[in-house]
């Protein structure tokens, strides 16, 4: 099980790393080839110079687009996997066309990345969930650009320097973004073109405003939620193969200190004061009831490697153990019993291993007081006994 998880994590990281490297090379190659003319790429005379120039301008754009795919792959999105599989052949083709030395490693790395990313398809199975605001923002931008492009091309006789759809799209983009270079303007005698231009400005500014609010809103929300000790959905989606700690008690701090950087940790607690403190120290924290299903689902209990429950309230711990066991029957659950009489109750709730710190500590103290040696070996034996008793 651990070996499979290791190779799964390795394949995911390798796919993300190769895609990121291709994105960087694509940007470098595209920038290096902007304005290059009269040179032949790997395809030689078969590639017209105009196509080479287009490849130079679009290469950097493809690279920046691939950076978005890298972020999606990091979150395990299936849509990002699909976009990556579409972009990798494109970067390879652009590298063949572009007449620069950087293009050679770009082609090689793109071809190498395709089978690797394709082989790890099953690791990217998350579906993207767009909010109503995000859908509205995308529709607004696409609609505004389509309206301006089609309208400008239809009225091209009333505009100076507009003869193609590219000219119309260029005019719409610089006008709606309020850049307005002034090289494409309505004919002074055309009232219709002036009115249309004003409508493009109004519609374009509104669409860009919606898009910016959609992009900046979650970023501001993320800052606020971090300050309050809460994690956003995007941050929670990045959790994988982590240790999920339900609740916060006297044993939680020693557990965190012992773990150090050995494992990724996520804590679910209803104690906002401790949540703030843990968040400031860089731990992933979700402020919620650890016995509720929704926070466990958001914290990735299906992707976690184990669940640890160790607060001072055995009744609350039992509820948390029961919920975790029902949501993921295969995940190892380790619990600490404050009272010895609750050990069996926690086992019946679904804990695989139940440890009584008071019981173990008492036995160690007695043995030490009687002059016994090898207390570490005794602790290991007691832990083995606790594990065997739960089977």
C-alpha cells in the first residue's frame, strides 16, 4: 500500500515537473524567436517565414498557458491533464518551427513529457467546479470580445485601418481594456461607428471588471481565511497523503513536534484560538467540528494516510473516530484514551489502535522507580500489546 502510494506520488510529481519545465522552455524559446525572420527551423524550407514568425509570437503565449495547466495538475484536475495533453504536441510543433537553439530541448522535453503525463492519467481525477461568478466572468469577457470583434468587422468601412478579423479583435481588445493606442479609430463622419465604439468601451470595461473581481476576490478571501485560521477550498485540495488530526488537546502539540517535517499535517478543530496559533506556525487548519462529515471531506480524508485523534474528551473523540471510520473504512485510525475504561469504546467506534498515555506512563514510572532498565524497549512492547489487543 505504501509502495503504491509512493509511486503514485512520484508519477504525479514527475508529470508536474516535466510540464513546468516545458512551460519555461516554451516561454524562453518563444521570446527568443520573436521577430526572427529568414531563418529555417528543423523543418527547413518546408516552413514559410510567416509561419515561423507566428510560432515565435505564440510560443511564449503557449508557455504561459501551460503554467495554468501546471497549477491545475498540482491540484489533480482532470481538465488540466486534458489541456496539458493538448499543449504538449503544440509546444513540440512550435519548437520544430522556431529557428533557435532553445527549440531543440523544447522539442525533446515535450516529446518525453507526453507519454509520462499520459501514463499518469488516473492520478488526475478531480473535476473542476466553477462557481456561478466564475462562469459569468468568463461569459462576460468572451461575449464582450465577440460583440466588439464582429461589430467592428461588420462596420469596417466606418473605421480606419480595419480590414480583417484580426484588426477588429485588436481594436476591441485595446478599446475595452481602455488602452486605446489610437491607431484604429472611427471615421469622424460616422455617428454609427462612434456609438458602437462607446458601447464597446462600456461592455468591455464591465466584463474586465467582473473578471478582475473574480480573480482577486478569492485571493483576498484566502488572506482573510489564513488570518482567521481557516483554509480555502483551493488550499484543501492540495492536501494529499497527509496525516489528519481530529481535534486539539494536550497530546496534539507533542505529536506535531514529533512529526516535524516527516509528514504533511492537517488539523480540524473547533478551538479558534488554537487554530489561529497553528495557522501562524504554518499548519493546515480547518475550524470546524471534527466529528462532522463535511469538514472531514474537505480536509481530504479519502486522500489522507492516517487519522489521529488525541484530545482530552474521549466522548468527542469517539464521535470523530466513528465518523472517520464510516467515511473511509480503509484508513488507519489511531486514538488516545484519556480514561482507561474508554479504550474498548474507542476500538468499537472504529479505531485501529488505541493508546492510553496515562496507563503507559504509569507503568513506565513504576518500572523506573524499581530500577528497571530499557524503558524504551518496554514502551515499544506496550505499544505492540495495544495494537494486538485491537485485532
